[in-house]
C-alpha cells in the first residue's frame, strides 16, 4: 500500500486493477467476489489517509 516508492499516482495494490484491455480476464482469475472485495477495500483503507499515502509526498527523497 506504500505510495511514492516505485509508483506515481498510486501503488501496486491499486495498479492491480489497471487492465483496461482485459478487465473480464482479471475478474476471471480473481473471482468476482474477491475482485469486488479488493476493489472496495482500496476505498476503505484510503479514506483515513485522504486517498493518498498520507500527508507527506517524498517521491524524490533518498
């Protein structure tokens, strides 16, 4: 769920759903129930963090 480490504008968990060419294929591999639960959880987990990685953007800091 960590952002700004290898990803911009999202994280690995969120990018799981970036399959504009084959969303039905992803649903088929995960199963519709698991797909829906994971997608819903992104919003549940992100809300307390204001839908970001927190309040600090440190993408380019060592």
